[in-house]
């Protein structure tokens, strides 16, 4: 029996990063960039205004205050998306909107709130957004660059903006868009075949007859695959017969990884291990964890390929917990990710938990924070068949 860390190291030694694919940027969310992205443009492309206001020369605002406004002649207006047609000269101002290019000659923007625009329009009985004023009073002294966004201050032309290996989050998707990329090259998502085994299983679309249970593992596992970025390929249910299993396994060999559940412990009908041994090689078998001890990993040979196969135990909780520890990092590695850790905290366990069989226990708990400390409470009975112990949990307590 090997430790969880040893098992993981072994599994990851068989897993390779997949090849890149080019696709629309929105479809790349969560995937890892497979190219360096350099900018061919400046962002913003021109000096522009960060506020709605008046583009002015700083020297014209010296000494301006509410009690002694500096009056400037309004010589034009510029909206976002258009270019200024005149320069700001001494004694003049141009009305400017957020994002509009800063007119030549101006070196600051005084926002509307620091001008007498509203008061002036009110006294002239003009609506706030109609009709350009001939004159504007500036009510504060501006410093050079006030409310100005400079060309290239976000992204400079020629700079390396996103490095190959970066996992794309919404912010990176936005940056790609601002650079004018409609597609990106990313490491493709792995297709993960999911096969349940057991004569007791029936599909969720079928009625339950005595002795049968619904195949829940396939759906929990496929959901986990999806959650971590893979594409599940559901193979259905394999019977506890070598022939049935082999046929199902064949259907999954075009995928990047095969995950089976059940049939890996020591019962008479636990044949997944035997099939694996005949069709490939077993790299590990039994891991020092609870739940999840009977977990197998190996590769199945198919043509020139070796398809990684993770055999999870059949008990629904064991299957999910071992997926988290062993399958999740493998999927992340295939996707080009390098950080496999989940957030963890030290917590005080509030129940009396005995763990004396030498295996690391993953208890299903509800973690809360009180007075600066984390506390963990068991979700109830912890049997490895009690799947609702997972639904009630917001964490797994790792108990050595
Ligand atoms: P096994 O590992 O095949 O011995 O299965 C252990 C336990 O998990 C048995 O009680 C099975 O009925 C149950 N089990 C196995 N596969 C599934 C499945 N796909 N969905 C729900 N329960 C399962
Ligand atoms: Mg079984």
C-alpha cells in the first residue's frame, strides 16, 4: 500500500500534457494558453479622458476655486469614438467625454463636477445635455495629467502580455479581446471515458428491480470531469464479465484517459484489475487512504498508444474522494496546469474522530469560521456508501 503522494507521483509520471488547439477566445475559458501573446498595438491607443469634463491647459486653471472661477471659452466638443478637430489654446477649453481622445494642446481634464456647467445651464434654462455653452467656469486648479489616460499606459506595443502556460480566466479573455484576438491557441481539454462496472447497476432511465441500484458513479464522476475542465465520454455500464468489460473498454480507447468505477477490490467479481493486467500494465494497486484503498492505476495498450486507466472503487463516496485526490490532478496536468492543490486550512475538528487503521482519512465535514479560527464538523455517518455525506459537506478533513 502506497501513500496518496506516492500514488499521485506515479500517476502523474504517466500523464502527458496534451497538444494545443486554436479556438474562439470565449471557448478558451479555463484552458491554458499555448502561445506567448505580444501586443501589436498600444492600449489605450491615444491619450484620452478618464472623465466627462473639459479638456484644458493646466496653466489656465491656476488659482481657480469655487469662489473665483477661471472662465474659459468653449471652442468645441469631442465624444468617445471621434477625433478632436481643434486644438486647446490658452484661454480655451473643449468639452470632452470619457474615452474621447485628448485634444492637442490640452494637458488635463476638469470633470463636470468641478466646473459651473450645471449651474450655468440652469440659469440659462437649458437641459443639462443640450446645447453647448460658449463659456465655462473652472472651479479647481488642475495638475498636469489630471483625468488623462495616457497612450499605452495599460499595454505597450511590442510587450509580452500573456505568457504561454497562463490559465485563461475572464480577465485574460478580456485582454485577448482588447488586443483584437478572436481566437487563441490553448492546450485542448482531455476526453475522459467513464465506465461503471457491476451487475447490480441499472441506468438512471430504467426502473429499479429487486437487487438493483441506479448507476450514480458515472454521473458523479462525469460531473467531476466537467468541473475540472475535461470532456466526459459516458460508456455506460459494464457487466462483471471479462467479455463485457473488454467490449466497453474498447469503446473508450480513443479517449485521453479511462476512468472505471467498481470491480477493483477483492470480491469474486472484481475483475477490472485482471482485465487491466492482461491488456496493459498495472502501475499501482491500493492506496493508503480511507475511503479509497482499492484504487488501481495503469495503462491499457491500444495500437501504438497507452491509455491511462484509473480504476476507482465502486462505493460512491470512495469513488468521488479518490477522483479528487488522483484523477483531478491528472486531468489538470493534461490540460497544461501546474497547480494541483486545492485551498486548504487548518481547522479544529469538533467531533470525536478515531482513525487507528493507519490510513489517511478524508472525512466529510462542514467548515465554518468563528472568531478567526476554522472549525470542522462531520456531516453525519461516514460510511463510504453514504453519498449524502458529500452533499452536506463543504470540505474534506484530512486526518492523518
Ligand atoms: P465494488 O467496488 O464493485 O465492489 O462496489 C462497491 C460498492 O459500490 C457496492 O455496494 C456497489 O453496489 C457500489 N457501486 C459500485 N458501482 C456503483 C455505481 N456505478 N453507482 C452506485 N454504486 C455503485
Ligand atoms: Mg462491483
